[in-house]
C-alpha cells in the first residue's frame, strides 16, 4: 500500500511498514504540503495536530484508510470519509494510562508549585516559605468525562485518598455501578464543578463540549480550586480562564496540556501568568505507550491490506 505518515509514530513501526509498503513521512503539518503528499496515497496515519479536512481527502482520490494514532477525531472530517467510503479507525485504548498519569503530573506540579520553584531556584532564589501548596489527600477530585481516561484518573485519585466525583455524557445505573467499584461517585456536571477542589477534563471536542468551561462555569468553581485540561483546547474558553485566573476569585490555578491554538511559534495567552503550567500536548507521549500504538497501527494497516480489518478491529477502534 501507499502510506502517508502525516505524524510521527514509533520508529520500529515505521521500519516494519517500510518492509512491505511504500511509506512517505511528512515533516510539516502545513495544509498545502499535506494535500500534495496525500494526493497518491491509499492510507494516511495521523495524530493530533494534523487536520485531515474534506479538501485534503478530496485531493487524494485513492485514499481508502485513515488510521488515527490516538482517540480524538476532531481533526478528521469523519462525515466526508463516510460519504467517500473511506475507512477510519483509531487506536484509542493505549493512550489512557499515559494521559491519566500525566494528569496527575500536572495536578501535582500545579498544587505544589513545582514549576515555579524550578524557575526560581535556577536564578539563585530560595523562596521556600512562599511555596506552600495544597494537599491532595482528603480533597474532592472532580472528573469531567469519567470514561476511558477520566475513569482511570478517578481510580488513581481514589487510591490517593481523594473523594472522587465524576460525570459522563450518558449516565445510567450500569455506569454508576462500574464507577462506584473504582471509587468514583457518579453525579452531574454542575455538581462536579460546584464541589471539586481539583477539576480535570477528559471529554472529546465537539459542538456540545466546545467552551463547556466558560466564564459562567469558572465563576462557580470553589475558591482556591485548580483546573487541569488534558482533553482538547477548545473545551476551555481560554480568554475566560485568563480573566478568572487574574481576578483570583474562584479558580486559583490551571494546568493545560492542550490549547485552543497549538503548534510551533504559538504562544499561549496564559503564558505570562505564574499560576499556570503549560505543556505541548504530550499527555500520551510515554515511550512505552508510543511503542504499543505503533505496533497497533501496523496491525490495522496489515489487516486492511489483507482484507481482514473487520475481524481485527477492537471495541472503540472502529469509526467508519
């Protein structure tokens, strides 16, 4: 098959694909270059940060397969793929452990002012008395989107001795029971926001979740609470978050791994604030997980090539 790797994947997986297929690796996410590179390709592999629009797919008449090396689909025009009969599959489950662990890395860095301390000690300051931080144990962890990733975050929070509240898009008794077994109390979005000392976000970006954390929601958060976003940048209204963080009435700090604008040369409007931790969308970038994702991408491409994709795909992977 003629394959375009529009995003980096594990080098071992690249070598494996090259042994049997015509593989081209893209070094830029610029739309014009992506369209040119995809023009003669039968399969495209991509991660977040690469937008596979209807225009780009239209420019690729031989395109038959799109593999999303991750769970989010907001960067793929799935409706266009469905109309064209292009198969879309995603490698979803393997991102949950690294993103969940990274959520706690951000939460702890924010709560204990790790990045602030690091910056100051590097310039010769020793501000120990000013660097006290919040204790996690005994506090309320609110998980917005207690699904594959959020459920694991809640489970970890429970193990840390936190009181965990979670909400999901489609609650029912079965979900409540499953979450309760993991130490998570199922409730609604408003209750999670109102009661959380630490609020973490784990929802896809779509029309229903765009700016779901807006000025009204931020005003309702508990005084001194902290926000962690590892979902998608558009879930949070960053202008409203900037205002809330500078006013200091409700939310006291935020950590964001995802941003409304991402990419080389982009500077977050929150970068000037000392009560913010920023990382460049690296939640899923644990090396062990990237190796497993690369292996799964290879398996899915080989299955499609052999005509056995329907038998190969697992629960949650099939999209179109």
